[in-house]
């Protein structure tokens, strides 16, 4: 994924946010990356990565970050037509 928590500024709850329209409530220690113009309202998350890129929304526990490449590989096999668009 390439985004680490320590490379981004964090709020008082330890959340690192990329995106102008991200609103967090009762959430701690998350990494959020939303594209320009996209709004996200997130409540009650702790230790999650939330990323939207190329029309794909991914929500993964931070301690499973190393599995993201495998998840994408599996999804490409199950839904190859999506990636041909």
C-alpha cells in the first residue's frame, strides 16, 4: 500500500487522514485515504485502514495490511471484468 501511519500527521485520536472530506467519529488509530471530492463518514473504527482508489473501497484491519496484495490478486481472479473497464 505504501502509506504508513508514521509518514502522515495524526489527530489526537491517532488517526492519519488523507482527504479533504473525511469525518471521523469515535474512531482511533486508523489510516484513511480518500480521493479528492469523495466524502467519508466513519464511526466506531479502531485500528483500520480505509482506502478508496480506482473505484475500489477497501476496509482492512491494520494488523492485516500485509494481506492486501493477496486480497487484490484474489479479487482480480474472481472479478476480472471489473479491471478491464
